[in-house]
């Protein structure tokens, strides 16, 4: 406990400012400080050095963003953080702030952050004598009967002074004192009860009126006073004074009772009769606040509520009710009204300090918020209970009275829950209880506490050999549960040596995408597999990383051809073997030995006999490459036998090595031709076969289209002429003469000819013989008549024979060309392939030499065969249909249809 005393001069007057500083450690509240200051000081007046009194450094006030938190809307004191002092911010009026309550003080909190520290400061306001006593009225009028006996008391309204203590009213003085004296009684509530006591009897006949002066003085410096004049009128005698039924009345009323609520009723008795027995009631010498809250019925004495009652402002009121008759007699009774508290104030929640974000690595007990809870009600209505959500890793603790601290109750994990919505609930114990809530959102800030994680700890990928440099092998994938910069990670290749070479010379990894690329081409025969590590490292502080093992398996490809070890071929020469004619079946002529440096099925070799002069004489073992005879050698067999053995592996594609084995003598070895000539011949043959197929197909389709077009055209012409409605015009041949010399034929003997494009629809009419006339044609018109006859001949024939002949000969010629090409190509050598190295049949047409065609050429020949069959079929059907139509037309013409 520490205490310090300051003496200062305020407004030229010495006043003692007593400051008590209480420092203690309890949760997040560090200490308390208490200061005293006189009211009515100007702005900027010094209150106290808060930094020195709390043992704080000015730098701490600035860095901790020290600030003042008040409950109300007005702030009387301000904090100068640069100097660490408290100064007056707003004029303080003690009477406005506390009224008659003593001592008068107000409190506020000083809060510092990083870490959060809370200090409570209480400032006591010292009263100064700035108010003078005043009476409710400037003048008081009394009517007193002359018969009033001595020692009769007359109550007077007391004066009011807002000041307290020594500055409040200290004494009353009555002048003059010829007939009356003044008696002052203190009440339980601190007020004064003033009465005038009659000392000497009054005589209306001597002096009808009296004027007195009542002076109220306080004890402040300088002294202040207030006066009221009392005018007394002496009346005739009134023998009895009113008497209150009870000297003290006690009543209770609930706060917030509506206006007009009856509190209690006072009564009084007067023994006089008539006018002197009528009693009236009034409220005398009470505070202004009480007069505004209560009123009394002058006739009945009912006391009612006339204002808004508030328990929090005042818990009890005392009224002085005066009962008076018309004769000037009166009696006074006390009415003590107790205000009953109601639960009418909702608890309030005020945030003193709040951290919107908290790190996920904060230990349990870390403060995130300091709140102040207040309820203006009293007793059970003012007792509050504060709580937060039960399903969260936070708890609430009480620090000071009305102050609560929200702290972490467990470890936080942003990856599980990134933010929390905390609901603060405050409820009192009233009936019914009142509750208020406040919602705050706390975000959990990320720390780098999660490693980048690969989806697999080990990756095994296969890459075919002979890959191109830059080939994308596969993509690594990792994830980081952190957020922001802590979740950004990069991939790195850990350097190591593999077969004497750095791993970075084999593969590379993209730091952003994780794509692994092959830096160079791999060779299975040199490197079958290798293993390396890839690290994923995030950008947090400190950075975290994890490692994945990557194994690259090189897949063998068929990139090495079979190598023939025996027979050995040098300089492109062929191998010759001697076979006696007397050998038995199965005689081993020779053995082809080959190897393949590839592995797996790419190294599986098979041996096949591709060409032979006589396939019925030799065979080769599929797996062992042994060449043996399959029948007895006869005299008819040619001395020169040439064999071509193909050695192939099972890779895709197959790589082939040709081995020639012969049984001839060295002098006949030169007769073997180079195998490349056969290959060139076969390539040219394939080209010509395809070209011939394309040309013949085009000519056939063109001819077919022309035939169909001509037939359609003639059919349409015949339909048009048959349905025509044109008139028939007689035709007269030119250049003719009449034998009778008339120059023209008589119209009574003529002929009419009507012709159409269809000869079956032609019509000829001959008229009756009117005279014998001979039609003599001009010789010069012979040519014209011949042309007409020719045209007639063509029109009369159903179809032109030349056209039909053309349509028959052209397709026939095309089919002939097609089959000729096919026969020429297919007749050279027809190979019927068989599988698994079984026997082959060779069909030779004449002696065209050793040429042979490949399997793809055989397919083209088959296509030529199919096309020829189709063309021949279509041609046969077309010719048959044409002949039938031609025949039917000739029959119809002969019958004249």
C-alpha cells in the first residue's frame, strides 16, 4: 500500500488534494489510483501524475496506446500521454454531478495494450462555496390570532443551499425578536426544521401587523446568505389548533409508478366549528425535487405521485405536511416515503479492450477482451451474471467488481476452426430477469505450424527409354494446411550422384508446379532405374519442409536390332553352305545364331524362312534358327538354292536382319542379286497398282454417270412431246410443180404429216383423190430431201446403234484394262502367307526371275480383284437391260404400236 499527499493552490486558496494509490496484481487489472480535485476548475487544470503514481514509464503509455474509458457520455478528465498527467477536460459542477450526496466522486479506467493492463482511477470532487442559500419564497404571510398563547409554534419553510458540508446552511437568524424567537431542529435526513415560537402575546389593537426578517447563512468562505420577509397579520381569537392524526406517516411506492398514484393520506382534527374548523393541507419546507415528485390534496390530504420516481436517484423521501385552519393555527406531520426498486434497468456491456485477432499458438490464459458490466438496479436486481458460449475454447473470469476478462481456455488451431463468434450474455437476478447480449468475432491468425504434405511418401514412375529431352515424367502434388504466405511452398531437387552423374543432369523439377522433366534421353541398357528426393518447402518463418522419394524406372524399348553372330557376313557377301544330295530328311544344313541386347520380350528372337527357291526342300526352326531339309534331295532340284532367313524380335516395330544361306559352289555365288533391287521393285509395283486402281475407278464412274444422264434426258423429252397441246401445221415440201401447169397442188389433194419425238405416236393422213397430179421434185433439192430422209431415219429409230455400241464398248474396254493390270501384277508371284513358320506355296508364272511381292502388295491385288468383280457384275446387268429394251422397242415398231 502506498500513499502520497499533495498540497497545491487552487484559485488562490489552499486546498489539500489527497491521493491514494492502490497497486495490486489480480488477473489483467494492475492497480487503482484516487485523486481529489475542486469543482469549477478550468480546462487543462492539473489533476495528477498518473505515470509516476502507477509506476509507469511515459514510453509505456505511448506504446501501449493508453486511453481513458468512461461509463457515461461525459469525460471530465483527459490523459496527456506525452507527460503522463491527468488534466481537467470539462468543467466539473459538483452539484450537477452528485447533488447533496457526499462524498462526490466519479471513476474511470485507464487501459494499456500489448499487453493489456487495466487501472481504475477515482476522482473525488471537492465542494466549494459557489451557491448562496435561498428560500422557496421571497415573502411569507402568516395570520395569527391575537388570542394565541405564548410558546405557540409556527413552522417556517427552510432555505436550500446546493452546497454540502461547511458550505451548506449553518445557521438561521430571525430579526427582530420582540414577540417571536427562532428554534431550529435537525432532521434525520440532514435537513433543518424551523419554527417561530411566540414569546410575548399579540395585541391586534396595539399592532395589527408585524414584519420579520429570516436570514439563512452558510459556513463557507466567503460567507453567503439568503433572506425571506415574514408578514404577520394579527387576527381575532381562534381557540383550537388542528392536530394531525399521526406525527409520522410511513409509506412505500414502486419506482416508475404512474402519475396520480396515491401514496398515502394524512388527516387532522380541529375542535373548532365552522370556518375555524376547516383544515387545509400543504407540503412545507421540502426540497425542490420532492415538491416535483409529490403533491397533496388540500382538502383530503391524499399524497399522490406527480413525477417520475427513480430508485437509482433517491431511495427515500421525507415530506412535511402542514395542516392549517382559517384561524391561523397549524400542525405539521412527517411523511416518510420509501421507494421500492424494480428491475427496470437492463445490464449494460461495455468493451474496455478487445483483440480482433489472436495467434493460434497463443497459450491458454491469453487475454482477448476486457469488458465492463453494469446494472443500475440494486440488491438482487443489480446482481449480474456474465457468461459466454460453452462450446468454445474460451472462458470468462471476473477481475474487478463489474469487470470481466475473456481468456483462452485451451490451445487454438486455425486449420480446424479459423474464427469464433463469441456471444457475451449478461443477466441480472430480478424477476423477471433482464438480459443483454453482445457478439464479438475473433479471428485466429495463422502460424507456420503445418508441414507441406505430399499425397504419397514415395512415387514410382516408368519412363520409356530414348525419350526426348524435356519430356514431362509426371507431376508431384503436395498441400499445406496453413494459410497465406505460410501455405505457399516450392519444390526443390535434392542433389546426389547417380552412376557418377549429378541427379540434376538427369531430371529437373519445376519449383512452382512440381512437374518433373527429363533433362536428357535415358538408355535402359546403361541405367535401368534411379532414385532421388524432392523437397517441398513453404515460405513461412521459420520455413517447414517435407521430403518425397521419387523412383524413376526406365522402360526398355525395342531400339536394338538383332545381331547375327553366325554365319558371319563380311563385305556384304552371302554365306554358302554345301548340302550333299544324299542327305536324309532333317539334315542340318546350318544354324543361324543371333542375339539382341534389349531385354524382356524385345529380346525374344524368332527365325522365319522368308524366301526360298524351293520351299518344299528346306525349313528353319522358329526358336533355334536351325535350317534343315524336309525331304530328300532329288536330281530335279536345282543346284542353286537360295534361302532368305529373317531374324526378328518381338518388339514394336520389329527389326529385321537377312541371312542368306546357299549350298552352291563359290563360282555361282556371284549370280545372287542384291536384295535391295527386290525392295525397289516391290515399292514401284505398289505405286503402279494403286495408280491403276484409281484411274479405272474414275473412268468407270464417269461412264456410268454419262449413261444415266443421257437416259434421263431422253425420257424427259418423250414426256414433253407426248403431252404437248401445240396445233398441227401442214407441211408442204419446197420446189415442186403441178403437171397441169397450175404451179401448185390443188388443196383438195394433199397429205398431212404429224410427227413427234416418239415414232410410236406419229400420224399420217392422206386426203381423197381430186385429180391426178404428179409431184415432180426439183433436182436441185435432192440434197435437201436426203437430209430430211436422214433426219427421219434417225427419228424413226428407237435408239442410235452407234450410241448403244459406244456404251457397250467403253465399259468393256475399262474392265479389260482392269483385269489386265491385275493379271500382270498378280501373275508375277502370288504368295500365300502362313503363320508360325509353316510351309509356303509358291506359284510362278513363266520365268520372271526371282522377283516377289510383299504382303501389302497382295492386299492391293485382292482389292483389284474385288473391284474387277464388281465392275463386271454391274456391266453385265447394264448390257442385259439395254439389250432387252432395244429388243422390245423394235418389236413395238414392227407391230405399228
